[in-house]
C-alpha cells in the first residue's frame, strides 16, 4: 500500500477495494481508528458507504484487513533479509534492525500502526487485535529461529532482548524522547549479538 505517488492523483488509478484500503490507511494513521467513520472513508476513497460494505462486512473487518496488510509488509522484511543473507543469520538479524531503523522517521510522524491500534482497541476479541497478536507471535517465532541458527545462547531470551530494543525504539521515536534513535538502535542490537556470541552457546548437562 505504500507509494510515492500521493493523493489525489493516485486514487483514480486504484481498483475500488484497494482505493478503500488506501483511504482507510490514510485516515486511520492520521486521525485514529475510533475517530474515523465509514462515511469519511467513503468520501476519501471517492466511493459510497454501500460500496465499502460490499467489500467489507463491517468497519472492524476493514480495520483488520488494513492491519493484515501492514503485518504482511513486516513479514516481507523477514523474507528479504533471509534472501539477501542466505545462511548468515546474524546478518539477517541486523538486517531486520536496519529495516526498523529506516522506518523510524515515518513512525515519528504517524506512530507505529500496531501500537496505535492496540491503544484504541482494548478488547482482545476484536478481529484486528487477533491479527496483531498472530503477527507478533509469528514474528517472534521467526526471530527465535534466526537467533538459534546464529548459535546465540538461549535463543528465546536473545529474541526477547532484541524485540524489546526494536519495539522500544519505535515507542521512543514516537514520543520524541531519544534522538538519533536509528543509529542507537543498530549499535545496541550489534552489541547484544556480540555479547551473546562472546558468551557462547549454552551447554546442556548430559
């Protein structure tokens, strides 16, 4: 959904369903999920409420599909670093950190869509919350796998430490508390990996 071809010239080029999702993304990111109604999305997408409900049964379903697309972008980042650094899991982990670091400028303006959405959707039964939780669980499994392949001791603990740093950098960027967050993020992740590599793999008692 990301594009350098900005509104409104982009709108007419998109099929109806994509136009609705594009409008929803713009509005959810800039104004928040709760404040944006279906009518506003219809006007932004240059369509009608009836057309939106033909594609999405409810507004909640539209929110969930938007977040599903955002999650797919993050999962694609895992695919890219694995393809760019085959058989080199440490470089893959650093590639993920670089992906997050490069995205921090947009976070400073709009915030992380997952963090923002969770704040607005406290009900864990909401379909969008389930999308976020499933995405985060899948992301953690993939990171644990990279840490294990890299020979880091206690891969789950290593993945937790890296996750805390990646997500903390996004929050700190959003609230403006830390400057040069991208550079600091990369140095911290590099330091975690170096420290764990020096520690060596955990030996199991026989």
